[in-house]
C-alpha cells in the first residue's frame, strides 16, 4: 500500500478526519514536514515511528497540529449566537426552573484557540449579568489540537483575531499590552478547556449532560461514517431540551433524524428529539 495513504488512513481511524485523494498534495506536504523534522528517510519509517511508545504518541500530537486548519474568529455567525442568548437559553431556563435545577452547561467542540467559547461567555455575561446569582454556568471548550488549547487557556489574541469584536465588548472584556489583547479574568473563570478527540468513545462517555453543543465548521473534515458517530455522541451527551449548533454550510441531512431543524432569524439550529 502507498505509505502516504497508509498515513492518511491512520489519521482517519484515529481521529475521524478524512482527506480525499484530491487533497493528496496537502496531506503529503504536511507529512513531509514532520519527516524532515525527525530526520527520517521515508514515509514508511515515519509510519513505523508513530507506532512506537511513548514517542509515537507525542509525535502524533505534532502531526495533528500540522494538518488541522485553525481558522476562526470572535463573534462568528452572529445570528446563531443571538439565537443562543435570545431564544435557546430562555427555553432551557424555563424548563429547568420547573425542575428546580439551576445549572446550564455549554460545550464548544472543536474550539480551536478559544474564540468561540469566549464569545459565548461574553454574550451571556452581557445579556444576563445577574445569572451567576441563581444559576451555575459551565462553558467547556475542547479541541484535538493541544497547542490550540494551550493558546485558548492563555487567552492572548492578536489585533487581526479581534477584528469582529464590537468596540464595547472589546473595551469591557479585554486588556491590552505590547504583545496583544488579553481576556478579562472574569471571563476566563467562566470557561475551561480540555484536549478531546470527538472519535474517542471513552472520552465522550465522560462528556455528558450538556444543554447546548456548538460544533461549527468541524464536521467538514469528517466523512459520513465519522459524522454519524460524532453526532450520535452529541445526541447522547445532550439533555432534554438540548440544542446543537452546526456551521452554516453543515447539515444533518442523511446523517441522522434524531434532531429537529429549527429556523431562527438569519440561520438555523438543531433541537434534540425525545
């Protein structure tokens, strides 16, 4: 078997990320970078290196950082975010008040360097400033890329990354020095981050009882089989009523019928069927 494709398929089996043959130049050049970094002579040697313990496991993390594209920004797809604070959270809070259960859990899956979960935290803090007096709010951000999670925890961002943030949010929730912009401590306390693989059944078992899951512009890297597995995890991880936010170009059509499509002003989201 072609050793480049063997590497490609190994990534697929481990992470669910699939790169078609038409993307060969992309993934082959990324593999070559790691080959060069390790001073190995062939893709076969590199594949064999990945099987070693513990150095292979460490190298696989480096490879994932090489092949993942972490293009994101604050306040991305604003209509969905407005739907979260104006429609979804009131529905969840109304339901939970009837149960006398004052906890809200939100998961940003594939959060890259943290812009999405921090945006969610900003909007909730701004819209519901007294929420903490009655409710326990937990926002979790996860990504398979360890370096991105480290950056998210640091909460340091460049001018370019800040480009879509309205001035009042920038002034309220960030401080600035010569290195860049920093998330305010009150916001950092609202969000925690973990490294997570959406295809890892064991990890997914422990990510339970969420009210809302954001997984935007992540499923585009998965084939149908992997998408079905990830969405099944999400269904099991959501409470009732539970909401799933996907990217504007992503759909559950042909993937599952366990979610109801909900149209919101300027966009759409999914609600868990029970």
